[in-house]
């Protein structure tokens, strides 16, 4: 217990807390990645984190159909997924519960865009809360130990023609070489996730 005055008490409490990231109020770099189980996908199957190749890093992207910024990023996500197809698992998760983001609409979107990765739906919205995700799109890179090694945006501009700095791809390349990303956290940009009964709507 802390019994050495106010300052000592404050320092003791501070030392006992685990602080979240700079831009994420829930997770910090190095945290164990939250698991998801039995989430329905557009392929008609249920998916869990444990199903993925344990030797490969994973990119988890929270996205949706209804956000124009998220849809603007789709081609870049597809390109990255294809580029690292043999080395990295990509998974997209939608937690919005508006009609445009229903599983049926997700299936149509996936068919039209030919997503080369699972597109999953979490009606409970819990997995986004567990990751501290608040935007679509928002990216999390997990290493083979299932620790978060990068989180934030894919790059520095929602307009693909204006991108000057990529964040996710260099992070992936660093992890594949056995290192750590030079940039480990950035601010995600996009639409707010529409959490039910939440001020984040």
C-alpha cells in the first residue's frame, strides 16, 4: 500500500497503472491482441483469430461500407493485401449496425470489390471496443506473438493521390525482417464508428 504522503501515493498509483497509446485510449504498443471468436464473414463461415496462421503477422482493419473515407481506402487495402499475400494475414472487421453496414450489404460489397481477405461482422461491437478502435478505417498490425506492434492509419492522406508517407507497409516490412516499426502509432483518419448507446456515434 502507499503510505508515504500524497506525492508518494500519486507516484505509487501511477506506477501501478498501464497507460494506453498516444492516440488510442485503450491499447498501447506491445499489448496482447484481443481475440475474436466465431464472427460471421461474407463467405458464410465463422472466423476466429485462432484460425489464422500462427507464424504470420496479421493486419486487422476496422472498416465498413457506409463511410466514404473507408471506401476510398479499399483499393489501397486490397493492393497491400495482395502485395503481402504470402507473408501476412489481412482481416477486415465491420461493427456498425446501420442498414448499409448489414452482413447482407457487406456480402454485396465484397463480391463487387473482390476483397482478397475475410470481411467479418461483429454485431456486438465488442471487438472494436477491445481494440480501442474508433474510426473506419483503423489499422492494427500484430506480430507472430500476437502483440500489437503498430496501430493507426494506413498512410497520411485519405486522398490516394496526395499520399506522401506510408505507415502500414513499412511497419509490415520491419516486422517481416524481425524488427520493430520505426513508426509504431499514428492517428487514424476516417468516420467515427457508430457505437450503439455511445457518445461516439
